[in-house]
């Protein structure tokens, strides 16, 4: 399995719109991506966001990135982000 942590900086004042869009994306990931085992939006104490993701394998990550719902969400998030996401990828040990 492969774990991914995506740190996201959202523009001030765009948090509510971002959360709505992100939760919609998460629902679509959960419904349409059998290789995804976890896709959760979390908010840190400093107000920044993290998405915790867990995939069966590289094919599941590729399918996620190529999905219509992910591509549509990326276009929607463009104006809400204060910078590029910071992505950390890890191998699950146990």
C-alpha cells in the first residue's frame, strides 16, 4: 500500500468554498475508486489543510490522477489555493 499526505494552503476567505469542493471530491473518490482506501480532509490548528490518502498500489494512484472528478476538482481549486500543494508519498509498512 502507498500512503500520501497532501498539505494544502488555501487563500484566506476561501476556506468554506474549498471545504465544500474538497468534501465533494472525497465523496466521489470514495464512490468511484476501489483502489483508494482512505481520502480524508483534515484541518490543522494553524488553519492549513491536509488530505490523508491511502492507495492499494501505483495503479490506484494513477487512476486517481486520471479520473474525471479529480481533473474537474483541480480546475475548481485553482483560484482557491495560496500555493502549490506539498505532497509526501510513503510506503505503508504494517
